[in-house]
């Protein structure tokens, strides 16, 4: 196991990694920007080191700054968390070149799965059903129009790099496609430094289901079940749960087993998540793989009792998987609510400010992963995620009841949060019946959604 790890991230995931390090007896150094000088991970770290100004390009996205911080503080490994450089094969290679271990897939593996379109073809060749899409990257507008005609409208424009809904648009006509292509290229270039785009067939009323896998460097893999991430706004997840209400136990098991067989055959390594769209008939289609820890990993931890970050560390340290598939027991039902600094009544406009009062809920089956504390100033420079409220129950109805109670108890004053949209979701018939789709919020509109909840 490692002696000292540099945590190359911020916020709740930096705190989560720090806690996993403490459990394993590993020292943790937190790299921070000037905007995060007073953050909770910095205060709790064994050591903290400033890597630059608030601008992420000069701090959390600066490979030279991060490598220097790791070397200066005597680290032997780097954990990138999620976002920022977590799936950057160039950064992983630079880490390796400085005799440090990148906690995640190797640079070669990241390069193999760097392209979403390429990953779709690769894992499709190993038995995963894939959604119809363009033949390679879109060369120009003419190529995009030809491919959309062949696939059939509506289509989804997707960036080859990155995630989080940036650079994605659903279009239903050639005119929409021509204007959206330019916007998507600009967004993708700004967010990921890569404006490569491709098309996928859009499935109306689809569900978003993902499978959690772990593969050691010896080619031995397991799955840890699936999660349903269908509740989204503008292609960004806000609520995740497991098991998915969209599939039967037999279908869930078959999907997870096919997923782990495919990634092992394709030479994957470490923790990863395979994402699928499920159509209204229950047919799953692979769309992409995330080669990192997911924001929603606590859902799996609540069902399995497996420390997913600890598992990452052990695999990266070269340990063989200590778990067989038969050791993985999925028990009960878990739901995660992403608590963001944003205003649902005004198109989820992000905000910042000082947390004047904060109280995390508790009780049986309730967990709060957050870096908030009273007096903490939430900076305006980064993602709006403030924390994750996770609830567990022996069944979905109990988990929902605990979710209602925990959301009512959660107190964050000083800035606007999206708590009310979660409360509205737990009063929505489609959600309660397990019939939510990825366009539920966007189709109704957040304002109308909140108003309907208030009337119920």
C-alpha cells in the first residue's frame, strides 16, 4: 500500500478520498487552489499545498503544478478524484514518468477508452449492445447531416471527450442540427480542449442505467450491481438510486455480467462505470464508460458495504481483488440526492456565498457526504455540488420515506440550493411509481414541476 497520496481534487470528493486514506493508514496531502484555502479537506489533511490561483486551468487542471506538489510533499501516488484530470491519459503518463502511481486506469487504458465513439465500437465488439450512431467523428456539417439522415431523427450530438452534459444537444430536424453543431463544438472545445463530436440515435422516454465494475491488473473482474441515473436536468444527473426500477432482477444480473465480461476482454483496469440507455421495451444499449470513481459511488457502497475508494487504492497498489463475485451481496435500496448550489426556480442557475447555518441529517440508513461547515464560503469558480445525501432502506418505499425525512432535516442557509426539487421529486407520481425518464424534468420544466408538487 502507498505511504502518502496527493489528492488532486477539491470539495466532497477530496474529503471522501482523505477518509479512505485514513482507513487504510495512508497519509493524505490535499492540493488546493487559493479559492479553497479554508476548505474542510485542507483543514483535515495531513498536509496541504497550494497549487495556484482560483482559475482551475492554473491549479486543478495544471499537470506541472500537481506533479510538483506531489514531488515536494514526498507522495508516491496521485488520486485525481472525478472531473478535472481524472480521465486524462496525458496526465496519467506524466504521473508515471515521475515514478508516481496514478490511482485509476493506466495511461494506456485511458487512451484506449478516451473516445466515447471508439469505446462504443470496442466494447460492442466484445458483446455489448450499442445504440445506433455515426460512423466515426463528424468531419463537417455535411457529414453530420448525412449521418443524421441515415440514423434517423431525433439524434443526440455528443462530444467524444468529457462528460457532465456539456456539448450535448438533442435535435429533431436538419435545421436544428446545423445550428446545434456549432454550439456543441464550442462548448466541447471550451470544456475539454477537444471539439470532436459524434451522433447517437435519440431514444424517447429512455432510462439511464449504469453498471459498476472493478478489474485488477491480473485481468480478474467483478461487478457491484447497477444504478439508475434517469433523473437528470440538461443531461446532468441529480438523483441516483439502486437497484433500478426499470429492469427485473434477471435483466439486471444479465446486464451486469455482460458488462464485466466485456471490460475484462477489452483489457480494462481499476474501478469503472459502464453507462447504458434503456428503451421503453427494456432493451439496454451501451453508450460510454467512465474510467474513474463516480460521483454516485456511495449508492453502491450502501448496498454492498464495499469501500469503493479503498478498492481503487488497493487495485492501484497492485493488489489482486480480494473479492469474488459471490462475495458481492446487494441488499436493500439506496437513493442519492445531489445537493447543489443552484436555483431550480430559475433554470437551475448556479450560485455561491457563505454558509451561515449548516446541519446534516442523521438517523438509520442516512449518510451525508459534504465538505460544508458553518462559515464556509462556497466559491463561484467550480462545479455547484455541495454534497450528497444518501439514504438506504430494506426496500424502495422505506428509502423514499427516509429520503423525505432527511431532506426536511437538512439545513443549508446562506445560499440557494436544489433541495426543493428533490422534495418535489419525492411527491411526483412518475418517480414514486418508478417510471421516471431522462427527460422528465426538462419536459415539464423545473418551475412547473415545483408548482405541481406544491399543489399535491
